[in-house]
């Protein structure tokens, strides 16, 4: 996808947004929720057009939370791509394909699968080992309590992993990862 040379076009046309928003989720959203989802969707578009990608991402995620429309996952993936949060883009595009199943056109499916292929070269997988119950963080953002259920997907580059356990000194490791790497990181005190 060439985001720099074409204007941003979200998957949903303004007329079809409310229909798409109503079509998702096990429990239908209340009309007030759908209206709020629509407002947040429009605000996300405006913010994206202003190159305020971080704010656009927050608004698009709120729209998704309210509507549960799989179609918004595509838009979230596009915004994550613009912020260089490649793990977020990869996860969002993957969920878009999974949740949309047969409703996605073959052309869109091919486009997203190609993008997923490119994104896989921009992320690494890290298996973190830490003391049981330790709070694990990636670049100061919480990942959860150890043991983590599965490896962590991170963008290529330099990252800081930290494990904090009450009553003990935090253990921190700085790692440099390239796209496609798989790395084991121990955050256990020596």
C-alpha cells in the first residue's frame, strides 16, 4: 500500500458505515452507540487527513469498541502502519481477515495478505522469561504478568524490556532486533 502518494480512503463509504457498524458483534449495539461510533469514525478520518495519526488511532479504536465492525480493523491497520507500529498493523490486518472471512472481496484479501507479508519483515518475535508474577513491560508499556502466555511481537529496532516484582529490584534488558528475528530474553535476576 502506498500511503504517501494517494489520499487516504477508508474502507467504508459514509453511506455504508452505519450499516457495517450494525452488522457486527454478538449483541447489536444500541442506536446511541452506533451514532457515537459514527462520530468517532468521522473524527478519525479528519484527524488522519491532518496527519494526526496517534489521535486518529484512538478515535478509530473507540469506534471499533462501540461497533465491533471487522471493517474498522482494516482502518486501524492502516493507521498503525502510518505510526510505524508494525506489530499493531500486522495484528489488525490479521484480525480483519479472520473476522471478515468470506465477506472480504478477493481483491481486498489479496491486498491485505500482501501487506501482511511485507509487515512480517518489519517485526521480530521475543520470548520473555521472568520470575512468576513479575510485571513485564516493553518500552514502559505493560505486557502482563509473567509467565507471558506467548511470545511478544515487536517492531524492528531498539527496545527495553523490564520485569518488576514487588520487593525486588527491576530487571531490565535492552535489545536490538531486526525484522524476522526470534530472540529469547531472560529478565530473571542473576
